[in-house]
């Protein structure tokens, strides 16, 4: 299934009565009111997804701010969302897919095949003047089977020894070590290349595949190149992986990301713009952006 579903494609599915599981991941770091935003208006039929409690677990600081959930816990969550084997799932948010991409990635990692991101998210749905629903929606429990491992992950040792391109998806100023609003140390993993996720978007939607291929080629990504991605806590890195897949590349995720690395004192830290990296790319996200300005 394609990484992206357009508003027109989703509207057509819903109008035809095609079974579609809609997931609303209304989350931005620093805004604890995602559920309230969902209750005030969401795409009809969408179930609210709790980033901190359904798309992540809780661990020690060295595990990062958003460790992956346990497989058994996520299996229960997937069934609670109403996902059955073979269902088509469309995930969206109101922040340029920064949060929705975590659900997209995690469902793919769990072996759920037919999952896509709503390109442009809720903003595109509103722009099309389509209806919104209010209040809580629940689903009949589903029967989908979850097995982690369908997508590649690496840990801190893997990131340290990565033999390929390691992309840092945070804002450029955080990569360079000029600002660090949330994690204990500023800078980046030595050898990583700056690749802010805000540059995957134009007007809140993903760039065309050709433009994304050109972007990643400028960062050293070529067919056959091993690629891994990290961000602040493994959330917006999933957005980068989605953009890479649109461009025709696959990549591994470092779930702990900078929040884990910077909490391990033995890990080295680099600052400044690395040779060969974008380093500058400092756009920290616009109003319809992806959340990397605050370090998801």
C-alpha cells in the first residue's frame, strides 16, 4: 500500500462504504491537550490515539522519552482500535504527519500491512470543507495479530557503529548544538547528517517523490545505501522514514534517539555542522509543521 492517501481518496473510500479504520494521533510535544482537540473536532469515525500511553512505553532516561511499547501491550491497543486482519488503516494528525507517522511506522513494524498517512492531515480535510465530528468514538474490538520486527530498528551501539548514512531528523539548531530545549546535552551523534523533517513538507503535505529523492541524494542516500534515522525521541524520525519510503528508500529507526543517547554519559557528542551534512537546514517547523522544533 502507498505511504500516502489523499483527502480525495479517503473521501471516496468512505463514500463507497469501504471498511477503513481511521486513527487520529492529535499530539504535539508541549501540548498536553490532544484528546480535547480530538473531542472538539475530528474526521467522522476516527478513534483517538494516545501517543504517550499507546504508541510508547515508559522507562529510564537512558531508554529515551518514547520507548517502543511492549509487543503484547501494542497488540491489545491495535485490537482496541478495531483493526482486523486485512483492514485498510489511515492515520492522520494536525501537525504535518509528525505524530501520525509514529503510528504508521509502529503498525508497519507490527506486521499490519495496509496502513497509510493522510497527506496534509486534518488541515487538508478542513480545507476541502469536509465534515467534522465531535465527541469520543470507539470501535468494536478487532482481531489483528501483532508481531514486531517487520521494520528494522537499531540501538545506541548500532547507531554508533552505523556503516552508512545516519540522518538526524531534528531542527538544524539542535543538531548543531546551538539549542537544546529538552534533552540533557546539546549536539548530535558523531557522523550523523542533519536532515530536518520540516524539509520533507511543502504547505503541510509531503513533497513529491522526485523532490524527496533529490533531497535525500544530496544527503548521501543512494540505492543500496544503508540508512538509519533518529530524532529527539523516535517520533519525528518515523516521519523521515515515511519520506524516505516515498522516495524509494528504506531505513532503520533508532527508537531511543537523542533523548536516549544524551542520557548516556559515555556516549560522545558532536556539535557544529558536520562535513558533508546539511547542518544548516535549520527550519524548525512552521505552523503546519512537523514538531521537530521541540524535539519529538
